[in-house]
């Protein structure tokens, strides 16, 4: 964010992007990606109010943060924000990675986004890639590695 507003791809202050376990969309949505069958059938996702979903406790523990201790996984479960169902159909119109330098972190043991989908996203970005032996949340299970990766990306600009 810059001056309290989200950055856009056209914002001159956005110089690069780092992506940790994401999917690189451009002109498509998650429903049009090869991640959807995995997401919909492998995770414990339940309705959470009108138009929202969230992971169950078991889903968080077994598929989202499976490399964290149970007490930390329970904190993630309790503090997760619900996901708007419309996000599965939203399309990315302009992807920053198409015009900005990019760095991508693949989580080798991700059960939320298949690691092969992450590798494909990293390849499409043509950015520097780091594979971490982590679940979907390397920022929690490997915080020093994530911080070093981001700092290295920033220092190279």
C-alpha cells in the first residue's frame, strides 16, 4: 500500500513483486486454472456466512499449515478470514508480473495450491524462484527464509 491506498500495476512506486505460494493469473480466474479441482476436492472448505467460505479446523491442520504445531495451527484456524466465494470467479485484468521483475516462492508440500501449479506460475513469471520445504504458509513455518528472500529481492532493485 502507498499512502493508505492499494498499489496498482500502473503505480510508478510499484517496482517489483514477490509471490509466496500464489497462482499467476492474467485474464483468467482460479476457476479456469488447473488448481481448482485440487482446491475443491482436497480441502475442508465450508460455508461461512452469505457468500463466504472458510477452512474447517481439520482443513487448516491437515492441508493448510500441516507443518506447524497443533497449537499454532489452531491459532491460524481461529484467526482466518473468510474468503469471498466470488474470488473464485474474479479475473485478473492486468498482472504486475507481466511488466515488473518478480520473485516466486514455491511451497514443496503445499496442499492448498499444488506445487506443480506454483512451479508453472513461477515459470510464466520468469522470475527468480525459491523452493521451500513448507506447507502453504512458509511465512509462518520458515519466516527467516521468507524474510531473506524478500530482502534479497528488494536489494537487487
